[in-house]
C-alpha cells in the first residue's frame, strides 16, 4: 500500500513542476468529489483530483512480495455554459494532462514514490460533465 503522506508530497511537487496545474486535491473515493468541487474557484483551475490508490499484494513468497497500487487522477476545469465548450476545454487540458503523464514517467527513473510505474498500464479517457460540472481527462495507471 502506498504511503499517503508521500503521495500528497509527490502531487504537491507536481503542481510546482507543472505550472499550468493550479491546484491539487485529494479524495478518498469518487463519491466524495461532487460536493468537494463546488468550493473550487476560478483561480484554482485547472485542477487535479487525486484518488487514494487501491492496492493489491503480489508475489508468492516473502522474497518477491510487493504491493501494486492502482492510481486514478483527473485533470479538470469547471464547465461554464457561457464560455468554452466541452471539446474546447479538453483541447486546452490535453497538453497539461500529457505533460503530467510524461513527468510521472520521468520520475520513474529516479527513486521517487512512483519508481515502479508500469508504462504499459496508462489509460487516458476524456471526461465531460464529470461530477456534474467538470470537463477534462482521467488517467489511470499501475505502480
């Protein structure tokens, strides 16, 4: 199981490495996000929602025992019906989402929290009206 304090430190650092990312928020499960999002203001967007990773033990002996973590995060903006369309928001957030994925992969080469990232496990999906009012991207991967 991944250390949540280390996870928070990692993602706070991501905000520094990716200046287009204005805020990072942590939630335990997706059901918590809808109420949480209503307090995110314009100066905090675009934002990332980081879900607490689930874990699964892997290995047949204590010599090869390892916990695998399954990560899910969102890169989102609140959708305002008077400004950009969903597609325009996704176009705007796609480079930031790709830069974050690239940063995660670069961090794999260091002794970072995500050094065991499985490069082939990344899945990126478009999100529209997610949590009622947000549009952007979701990214999942294993480490």
